[in-house]
């Protein structure tokens, strides 16, 4: 089998009923299988699949392992050249998968790729979590070609070109299974959020390439599990981002990166307090607390990552501060940021 498309499901019967038909219609061809990996659902997702899709292969996990470990366990159970991590709230389009696989077949240096991600609810607009490819600034803040912080752009064809990116979104991530396994897969202690950025960071530090292929298009609902403003999601994003920086930033750059990051995050905390968003402010504090508790256990992982690094400076990392570009200079589109 050449391709395994894996949809990780947790209590998502309604999403499966809505979006699985498009995935099957646009994905099943020679050498491709679509799997649903159930992450310990307590609704009747599994019964729904067995009744309505009796021939669809299922991977049944005994509990909710989260996004990271759930996918690690599922990918261990398939044997294919490529695996595609696909969210359950994604509508695919014709040839979305063929476009990804053809490019990767003809570009062996590419370890992972993502399609253009547009909003399911407004198909002329990019979607927050991925857009036309992900980037990261020198202090670890992620943004996208088509989305800077909270500003999401309309898709006017301005990002139609194939482009190397820093990270490909976990909403629809096509990756060589061998590279996934060699890099150690997703960090299970992240549970959810930032894990695909961390994985892509490791891949590129070891000389691999990640790209966005806008000719392939999918439509993502986004926020189907947790909304962007959910305190739990904020906690995971802040904690995991700090862990990711610790794991991957070089010894020469780490101290200044961490100190600047602390300053920016403190300002974010003050902003949340002034707005009266006490639960979100508490989530930031708890993220720092737990990062400091966990950091010691990551020392060996950091040492391993840095020892395997063969690229001194990843070319797709933005070497300025995206926060300063956005708030100080008013540059709120990818085009304006990268033209300066």
C-alpha cells in the first residue's frame, strides 16, 4: 500500500457523517486506503462507522490519547510509503491527494507537504490553522502565509505558488512514513497543539524539506474540538511552544530567545488581565509553571535533537519578530511582512 489517509476521531460522529463521504470520494484510488482511528470515543462513532461503512478499516484505541499519541499509535499500525494526517472536520476536493503525492514522488528531498487550507465556512478565505503554509519567527511565534496572528486573509490567488514552509499543518499533513518514524513522530507529551510544528522543526534541522502545494485544496472547519479562545487550548499552546523552543533552539540562541519570549508573554498576560479574561490569564501562568516542571525531563531530548542537527540556520524561519511587525509596523499580511 502506498498511501494511508488516517482520520483521528474522538466523539465526532456528526463530523464523520458530514465530511467522510468527500474524503472517500476524492481519495480512494490504486494504492490508497482511508482509515479512521478512534481515540476512545464515548459517543456512537464506531457503531456509526461499522453500520454505514462496513468495509472501512478502523483502528480502535482504548482511550483518548490526544492528537499526538493517537496518531503515533495509529501510524504504527499501517504500512505505507506515505501517511496523511487528516482532521475529521476537513472537506477534500478532487485531486487533492494526487497533487500532493505526485509532487513528493518527484521531489525526494521533500519529507512533508500540506495543501492550501481554506475555510469551510467561507471558501474564499484562508483557514486559521494552516492557510497556505506555516512559518515561525525567531522567538517561536507561529504564523501562516495567509494568516498573521488573528488576521486571516482572503484567498485572492496571491499565494498560488509552491513554497517551502517551516511547518505544515496537522489538519492535513502528508508525510513520508519513514521520515515520520525516523524523526520520532509527534511528541506525545504535547497531547495536542504545536506538535506538528515541533515535528517539522526536527525534520528541517536534519536537512529535510517541507512545502505547501496550493494546487491541492481542502476546506477546514477549525476549532471543532476547542475554540481558539478556550483556556485549555491557550494553556497547551503556551506550554507546548515553550517546550518546542527548549527542544530545538541552539545553545547559542536559547537564552536570548527564552528571555524575549518571557517578556512578550508577560505583556500578553497583562493584556488578558486588563480585559478581564481571568481564566485565560491563569492558563498562561499554569503553562509556564508546568513548562518549568517538565523542562528537566526534556534535557536528553534536547541533547539528541541538537546532536542530529545538520542545518545551522533553517532558511524558512523568519529571523525577525512577527509581533513587532504586526503591532509596531502594522504589517498584517504575509506579503507585507516578507516584502520588508
